[in-house]
C-alpha cells in the first residue's frame, strides 16, 4: 500500500478542514493534488450533501 488517501478519503479530509468553500472548489483542489476521476468518485447527491454538511460545520 502506498499510504496515499483515496479520492473520497481526501475529499472528506478537505471538507472537514474548512479549506474549501464548495464542492466545486474541493474537486478543483483534488485535481490540483493529482487525484484522477474526481467527477466519478464525487458524483451523487448523497456524497455531495455529506461534503457540504462537513464544509458548513468546519466554517462554524
């Protein structure tokens, strides 16, 4: 195992960190970090809602 987080794990980590303001911002950040197929891994209402909720909670 390489020790690198999966796309979804890193997305949740970023959402909790408060460093992203939207799901689109989060997707762009993942692409800049070299994650592939972001649109596939982060597609769907359920995961998007979870990420938005985490980002809102991180902002207080």
